C-alpha cells in the first residue's frame, strides 16, 4: 500500500510529528485529554505539509504539466534564461504553506543540467526575490531535443530546497523531482520558438503533475 507522505520529510515527520504525538499522549494520560489537543494538531499539520498525493498526468503526450501546486503569478516572456540562452516563455507558480510542496517533472526527458545557487530569503512575491533568493535550476531535454528549465525558488519561510536529480537522470512527466520546504515559488521556462502554447493564465490554480499548463507543437498522435 502506498503511503501518501513524501520521502523528503522523513526526518521532520519522525522528529516533529512523532514528538508532538508522544507529548500529546503523555499529557492526555497524565492530565485531561484537552491538554494533548494542541500537540495533536501540530503533529497532524506536519504530516499534512509533507503529503504526497497521487497524480496522474494527462494522456496527451504534447501536454506540459505544472511543476508545482499553487497559484499562477506569471505568464510572460523573459529575455534569456541560463541553459536556454534565448527569449523564453515563463510560467511562475506561487506556493503557499498550505499547498503540496513537491515539484514534478513537466515533461518526459533527461536531466542535462542542475545548479544550486545560495542566496537570500525574501518573500517570493517581492520581484527582487527572483534575482537574489536561494534557488535551484533543473534543465530537462525532451525526446525531440527540446530543452526546458524548472527553477525552484526559496521564500521568506522556506529554508531548504531539495533536489535528488543529477545529469543523465531520466524523468517521467509527473515524477517528483524535489521539494521546497514551506512557502516558495516554482518557475517553468521554454524557448519562445518552441511553439509552446500556454493553457493557464494569472490567477489559475495548479496541481503538480496533473494540471496542463500548455501544449508543445506537433501532432499528439505522432509525438
């Protein structure tokens, strides 16, 4: 049976959720059950944050899926992006502390580049955060040679970006590719000349690995 909790939260679940439940049990045994309720809530919140719901990508092979749960904050074009080096379509997604914080691969492909960059922890709604905050970049090359980039950006609360990927790793669309712990931002980049058609707008809600954020050019019957 699949346990709907992410492997990236094992330490926190054992230390914080487990500790909270033990304290709650002790208080409920020694005193009145009401004294254990706050610690039960804390333990449940820790489990809730590290949840890993099952996500099934769409069947259309040209559909690009969201790399994160959250709210779309940007659908625009940027002048250049590392690895791509050309004008690129950007889709930015803001994750609140209540969203699932696992990131997922937007397309099938091979990891060709990863780069962690240390930085500050400004609120990700601050435009300067995209320039100075801690971040992790993941470049993925699809079967047709098309390269896309996913950027994980930490926020004012998030203090740790997790990414187990290394160059040459193969990823499937919707597969988990890491996590940003607590409120944060995830961005998707694809070259403008790739013929990508966005399917979301600012304000839309996304589910990582499931929501279609756009379509690649081509015939879905002949990917």
